[in-house]
C-alpha cells in the first residue's frame, strides 16, 4: 500500500566486519517512499484498513513536534482519502517545526495539548474523549504502539527471506517494530533492540501488552542512546558523516545512527562471533535530520 519502492536488502562492505567473516546487510526501509520513509507506514496499515472498512473518515493520533509518526499518519491518510488529526505534545510553538509544517501540507489538523494533558491522554488513549470534537474516528496510539501496529510491523519481515540471518538489529522507540521482529515465525535469528531512550526498562512489559509470541531470542542493547532521546554529540555526527562517505547511506540522528554506531561497537567487541549474518533495519526517519543545524551533516 502506497510504498513507491519495494525495500531492498543491501550488502554493506567494510573490512571491520569482513575480516571477522561477518556479513552485514541493511534492509532499506528508508527507500520505500521519498518523504515518509521507514517503519511507520507498516505500523499504520491496519489502522487505516479498519477506518476504510468501517467507513470511518478520521484517524486521530499523538506525537511530538518532530514525530515521524505524525508525518506518516498525515501522508498515508491523505493517500487513503481519510482525514487526520494530530494531537501534538506541548503548546503551539511560534515557529512550526519542519515536521509539523509537513503534517499541515498533508492536510492534517493539529491540536496542541499541554504536556501534562498529553501524557495522560496518550498513556490511555480513549476515543470517546475526542468523538465530540472530531467525529467518529480510529484513535491510533502514539508511534502506532498496539497489536495492530505490531502485526503491520511484522509484515516488514515478510518482504525478506529471514532464514539467511543469524541476527537482526533494530532501533527501539515504542518497541512496536522490535515486537514484530520477535513475533515473526520464520527463521532462527536473534533480535537485538537498541533503545533510543535512556533508562527504558519496560520493554518486556511492552511485549506482554502486545501479546507477542516470543518466536526469537532477543537482547536489549541499552548503551547507545547518546545521553537520551534525540540527544546528539559531535561524535555522533562524525560517525554519520563517515558512514555516509563509506556506504552512501544517510542515517537519522535519533534512531538509526545510534543503532549503527552500536552495531559497529559490538562487532569490534566480537559480540557476534565469526560467520554471523546480520541484518540491520534502516527504519527511515530521515526527515528528522532537517531539524539539525545546517552544515553538521555532509549529506
Ligand atoms: C519511530 C521510529 C523508530 C521506532 O519504532 P518503534 O516501532 O516505535 O520502536 C525507529 N526508527 C525510526 C527512524 C523511527 O522513526
């Protein structure tokens, strides 16, 4: 559904892993669409289908001012002929972020919620609260975190022959995509999740909430958040620039760059063992880089 390109699995070359007889490939979800790249379209798919099947015209969801999820919702609703409402964390800023401007371009109605209210509303999404204001709707939890989001994410692995991999690496925000990889029945891979948030200790609970079949062993690698969600450092930008130089692939600074930095560190520490075949999932999100100061990235 509105993927302009089927995602490719790209083999990456670097003596760092080739010398250890490790094969590293990247699933390029960043290429599925020029603007709304990545995992978000997959997570949204079933919510959109429910709306269309039930003749419900509106999708309401939550997100911050830089949320890839909000843009993906705005875009995919526009493509599907649905209305979209974004409940945005915090007061309306004087200057809208690139992300929010893009949401408006795709026809999303934005409603700003004070942080406390946002926290409460998004923790226990209750469609009833918004019916009066926005009409009959499908309320999608922030980041698509829900069983339907997970089943959509699981379809990502359906696009690839997973039997060829010993390890699959993915960044973690809400852990919905991670859960989809753990639940996918094919192959014998282990899943490594790289949280983009500091002190994320509830990932097991999240798997329970999503009623995940634990079909694969998994490991949470929590050392590579770089100080917390969306925090940066010059070392991170240097890594992103040299990764781009070497592979011609742009990473986003919130999720995929931190994961990839971590994967390289684990390879250096001999975490994977000789003969490993690793798949890293490029979950997209490149629009987020537009919030950085011009010039820090060479791409
Ligand atoms: C949202 C997002 C994630 C996190 O996905 P979850 O399913 O919420 O864990 C990872 N990478 C990118 C680029 C994202 O935009």
